[in-house]
C-alpha cells in the first residue's frame, strides 16, 4: 500500500526535501507519494496542514511528516495531527547548540533568505561562464576556467558543468572531442595551454548508443560502431596524455561533480 509523506517547511522546503529524499531513497519508490507544502509560517496555515494530514490518515495508512520548521509552536501544531512527525531542524539544532555553546538563529537562514550579494553574483557569473563555454562554443577565455571537462558527445559534460557552477560557483567549461581529435589522438588546439585543467569523461559504448538513438535515430552519429570507436579512442587519448578521467556510465551528475572537485582540490565559492 502507498504511504504518503508530507514535506512541510516554513520556507522553500529545499532543506527538508533534500534530506528527506536521501532517506526515502532507501525505500521502494513506488510505495511513497510525496506532497510538498512550503511557506507554512503562520498558525492558521499550520492548522490547515494538520487538518489535511488528519484527513489523509483517516483515508488509509497514516502518513509521515518530514518538516523543517523553526518555530516551536508551529511544530507543535503540525504534531497535533497525531502521525509520525520528524523535524530535521529540531533533530540537529539542539545537539549543535550544545556543542557550540551558543543558541541557534531562528527565522529564515541565509541560505533561504535574501542571498548575500557576493554569493549571488559569484553563482550567476559561474553559470554564465559555463553557458558561454558549453560544448566548445568559446575557447578564448579558458584561462578563467576552474575546470574543463572533455569527452565524446552525450557523455555528461554539459549537465556536470552546469551543476558545478550552480551548486558550487565553480567556473566549468566543457569541450567535445571530435572525430578528428580521436583519430589523430590529439587535443583541440585551444585546450593545449590548459592541460592542467582537463578532466575526461568516458562512457560505455552501448550506453551512449542508446542515448544518441533517442536524439538522432538511425544516423551514423548514433550507430553502435561509431559509439564504440569514439569511446575506445577517447579512453586511449586520456591514458596516452595522462589526463585524469572517470567512467560516467553509471555515475550520477552529483557523483561526477564530487569526483572532479576532490581530484582537483576545487573550493566551493557559494553556499
């Protein structure tokens, strides 16, 4: 039977959704219905949510509530629904207050309130940089890049670059390896001065074949022999030039980005 999980927050809900999804990933996805309820910042709103939770409980299996609410009274109102309520802030804030010896701030945190101008500008500049240097579009300003991802088409370069810029403020460029590059086992000329910033993505030929078939079915570009050639030659190039690389076939964007950050010792610029 499907169980309902309410994500309730007095702000955007990003915190509780992120942690909650990490916890729920350990349970069958088809057995959980998720309901997001952000901006519950008044008693009236909290009582309405508590009523909705009770209604859900009366219709079958009792739901579970995951919340991030800073106000003690509003948390109590939500708990009056009579179901299991787990508040992520309450769980961690009290032990941290004891450890640090100071009370925590209440209300909107800097993460969810008005953004610090420096962080905001840094993030926007990083995103703009990644967009301007996507797929080898602009090779003139690579000296400003923190990292340059290279690989064959559809190996995960673009989403990883954008994730690095959005989440960490890292200026990530990405460059495709063309058929000429792969045949000649050479890097694009614009990348030669930046060898120390290169990180290669490899991918299983069958995986990239399936991805390309969805985009351009029946083409030479998506054919399995072409994908096998490109994947084989890209890996050979990385090994020959001693370029750090990772097989992205079964890796999430988050895993790829974390590996890149650790490999190059990159620092998060935004929080």
